[in-house]
C-alpha cells in the first residue's frame, strides 16, 4: 500500500483474512478503509457480515455509511446511533 499498489495489497489482505479468519491482526480494518475509499459498499456490508459483532470503529462506522449509501437510511441511522453510543471517540 505504501507503494500505491492498493489492489495488490487488498489481495494479500483478503488472503490473510482467509488464512486467519479470527483476524487477531486487525487486517479487516485496513480492508474496510480500502472498501470505503473505493466506494465498494456491498463489500463493506459483506465484511460486516463476517464480523457482525465487531467493536472496531472502522468496521462499525463503515457499515453504517455503506447502509446509508445503499439507501437504507433507517438501518444506517440505527447503526450510527449504536456506534456513537458504544464508540464515542
């Protein structure tokens, strides 16, 4: 990623998630950032489905944004309120 090769990095990060599905390395946060930057809302939603109880701010807020961008404003608002309550900083 530091070399600007985001696609290659994303391929490696996704492979890491396949190998280490518990992701104790936090790779899913980087992946979520890439998906948001690329406006890949369906992939953000899929990532959230793999980690539905994730407490990482990037995943939670990205999921709320993806819902909003996909037109599901009610669910996005509900999720955003949860994020603000549980992840205020």
